[in-house]
C-alpha cells in the first residue's frame, strides 16, 4: 500500500480511482502472467514507474521543475522520445497551463 499511495495517488475516496483503473485497464491484463491478478497488476505498474523514472528522463534532457520555467508539450514529448524511443508517444494532460498527468502506452514486453 505505501508504494501504491506514493506512486499512484488515489484522487477519489476509498480507493475509487484504483478500482476504476483496475476495472478499465487491469482486467484487460488478466491473461498476461505478470499482471494476472489485481495485486500483480498494480505492482507491475508501480515497477514500470520506478523503472522508467520520468523525472530522471526529463532531467537528462534539461527539463526540471521550476516555478518560473515553463516547457511546451513538444519539448516534453521530444525529451521522452529521445530517451525511450520514437515509438513511445506520451499523452500529456494539462489544466490551467500546468501538466497534471502524463500517460504512456506500453506493450506487454515493457513489463519484463
């Protein structure tokens, strides 16, 4: 639970977000051995977050959080693709000019 709470914050009450994610995405991964249970699904997702470490990836390309520095979505996308490869296309969600979520579509080979 501590890793889940740290890496995958539940923005809804009583695990509602985690439940939503499991029902929408996790159940699709039931036939993948490494994600075949609810616990395994969340552990695999957290392990990917730790393995990829997007904060380090962005820092390698000179993109670091700063209150007065802004980056374009193209700068973020390019930085991620330069490190992870051009076939990884990040989906950025912003609210009021600030990045609120970054999504990556990964195939099952990434889980290994």
